[in-house]
C-alpha cells in the first residue's frame, strides 16, 4: 500500500486500526469546570437576546416620551397638585408638580413612575428568563454535561442577570436626568417638602435613591430566579415574579393588616422618598434594606437548594 493510498484509506478499512494502535494510549483530557460558561460568554449571549434589545429600547424611549408629554400638557406641573392627605401622598403629588423644575426632579419623577411596574418587569425578565429559557430550549441538560457544575451555572446566570438589572436601574435615572436637563434645565433639585438642594446635595440624594432601588430590586430578582429554576416556561417565571410583587403591593394597601404588612417585601419599596426632605430620614430605608436582604438570601438559597436536587429532563 503506497503512502497516498494510506492517507486516503477510510478509517474503517482493514489495516488502518493497526496504525492507530501504534500511536499509544490516548491521554484523558483534563476538564476544568470553572473555565466553562465564562461570564464574558454568558454576557454576550444575553446582550444578543431580543428581550435585552427591547428592554434597552424602552429605557431609551421612556424619558423623552414623558418629557414631551409634560411639554405638550396644558396643565401647569409647577402648581400644587392633588389634595392627598398624609406625607407620602403629598410627596407623590409634589414629585409630579416639580417634575419640570429641572433635570434632577424629572429623574426623580421618572424613577417613581417606572418603579412600581416597569422596573419590576425588567428585573424579573433578566433574572427569571435566564435559566428557564435554557430549559425551554432543551439546552439546559447539554450545558450540564459539558460539564458545567450546577452551582457554577447558577452563579454565572445570576451574576449576569443581576448585572443587567443593575445597568437598567442605573441607566434609567441617569438618562432621565440628561433628558430632563435638555428639556427643563440643569438647576439643582427642589425638595417635595420645600426648599432646594445644592448641586452636591442633588447628586448625593440621587445616589441614595438609586442605591436604595438597587437593594430593593433584590427581592424581585430573588422571586424571579427561584421561579426560573422551578419552571421550564420563561414567561411563567417572569410573570409569576411580577404577580407576586403586585400581590404584595395589594396586601400592603390594606391597613387592616397592620402591623403585619410591614414585613411584606414591598412595604418599604418607596422609602427612598425620605431622602428628599431637608434632612435624610434613614429609619424606614434601613428597615427596607434589612427586609430586602433577608428575602433575597432566602430566595436565592432556595434556588440553589432546589436546582441542586432537580432532575433535569428537558
């Protein structure tokens, strides 16, 4: 048999296996699970998802739409709005009446308007779709036999989901501040309780609001991530987390549930309004941070416990 014939002979022909035997034993490939499913790879995958692009479009379009609506409105936002009784109601009304007072006030109003539903849905989308979508595509079991350890897969998915949520929660007020400044000026923020902040105080108060919102979002992320490892339906995880938050808000509005409603995960959702007074009142925000961290620890821990024992069949 000539050399040319040897190179073209199929591997199933007689005599070829003898040459394979001469190569000696094949060394096993060392697998490093920690080097599988890297954060860069997972991040690129999520950025290419259509839902990520839709979420980005919503964030970009929302502040200009609100600003144009205020500009075309015949009402005078600078006038006192509403006759709500109670400090929270007066602050909410004042946020609307001061929305066109400058970029900072416009950012605060946009944060309040989007925080009750839109931001909840986006956080639930990023953290609830991540594992359930893999199961829905029947790719989850293949990821786990690469092999990717279950704890490693959950960690990478959660890190990217939380990072995406954080980008959304930071980008919205920053972009709203820019849009509000372009439409209504760059003056320092005015307090809903009266008075003005200096430029430095304005940035400090905005930072407190954004930081507190990030911590509060951990509850939504926890609900969504737990449902994501329980169900194979991404919409079920996202919708389920959103409905749980809505249910908590409904129960929180029932004053007859006092004092138990203060332990609901959304009871202190808008406690950041206490940062808009002449002095920052930390009591409710501290309680909100504590409750959010407790809920998040329980929900994320339950996600790991469930997924570690789950039979991956899809």
